């Protein structure tokens, strides 16, 4: 009886310790916390090109996401346990971009900044033969500010094609809480060189746009975790028609994301795992003019269709832009 009691106590202690480890964000999946800076489907349409003429472009972007990940784990002397992580987030981002008037290297030059505010709600559970362990966490606040030091590009095909190369720098300005499930900041830098193009036919109304980029990440000093390099591409195919004095568009937006390097550092126990996701969904847009100001709006829903080693769910974007 005493031996059985000791074994049961040992099992409970082991289950609790393992559950605590499993509930750590670092063990959620590949990439620290189960996701990186890249927001699938966030770019890749006419809305995301550099400003079409010299001046300011103001963008307000709202992104809602719900996702989850589940895995079965065999715990020695305890049995099979199911780990689950569910997350919901809302991000309101204010972007301000400016295109200068003089040409640079024969092309147009713009730069900008994007300031996000985030709301996060995360729940993790471990269900096993010895019971259920659950942890909930919420956070909100200023996120990691993105600086775009340059967007260098031009036009072709009588102004129907816009293209540019750019660099986005994700800065660790958001609050990071080590050991917590929800943090509005990631506590490391990321450098994203990318290429953007968008064809929007003035005569035929067809749009074909795309954005491809890499993310090179630094180490989180609080956890000694370095998320591996990532590649991603977003694209849009849509048709635009005249409507009520403007142009309305309907089409599809898709994305492909692949982590191409292992996570590293002493805080990355699942370093051999690489994240991947693919998704596609509908997109609606409208472009109109108020006086001398150009306006644009975009709405899209993007379900993730194939996800590996990261959170998977649905993204909804609502964008509004004003050129002045």
C-alpha cells in the first residue's frame, strides 16, 4: 500500500512538472511561442505597395486571429497526455509612410513606420490520466514597432505595375513577460528584406500582386531562444470593376510560409521542428477619391489550410488607407 502510494505521488509530481514545462510558451511548437513576426496573408495586394506618388500614406490595419495547436504526448509512468494551446489576438496597427519627391538611383524612395497595439488571450491545457492542468493568460499593450527604413522601386507598363524592394525592421519595444503565455512583445529583433509587386490594369481591371520576404531573427536574451530564419510569400489575384465613382475588387489572397532554419539556443528544446503554414481566402476591396485624396479599403478572411508545428487558425484583416 505504501509502495503504491509513493508511486502515485511520484506520478503526480512528474505529471505536474511535465505539465508546467509543456505549458511554457517555448514548448508550444516550432518558433518561440508558436509564431513569429510574420502575420500570414498580411501583405501581397495593391494596398501594400509603396505610395503611388510623393506624399504621405496613412494606413489603419485591424487583424483578428484565432488559432490552436494540439499534440499527444506519452509521459513515462503516467500515460498518454494531450497538450492543447488556444490563442486569440487582435491587433490595431497605425502605419505612416512617406514618399519623397526626388528620384533615388533612378527610382522612387519611401520609408515608414508601423505601430501596433495588441490584445492577447491564451489558454493552455494538459489532459492526462491523472487529471487536467490548465493555465490562462491575457495581455494587452503596445507591440513591437516596425521601422521601414527604405522602399525603393518604380513603375512600368504605363503605370499599371508597381514594384519595390524594401527592408522592415521589427524592434523589441513591446513588453515581454518571461514564462507567461501571453506577451505583446517578442523581445528580439527581426530583419525582413522583401520584394513587392502589384499589377492593377487600368483597362482590364485585373490585379496580380505578390510579396516575398525572409525574416532573420536575433536571440531572445531572456530565454536564449533564437527562432530560425523564415521565408514567406503572399499573393492576390482579383478583378476590379467601376462602382459608385470608385473601383471595387473581388478575388482571392493566399500565402505560403516555411521556416527554413532550425530554432537554436539553450531555450529551444524542439529546435529540430520547423513551422509551416499554407492558406487561401476571399478578399474584397474598394478604391475611391475624395477631392484630391486617394482612399482605399480592403477586407479579407484567410483560413490556414495546412499547418505544421505552429498555431493554426483563421485571420481576418480590415485595412483602410488614405493618401495625402
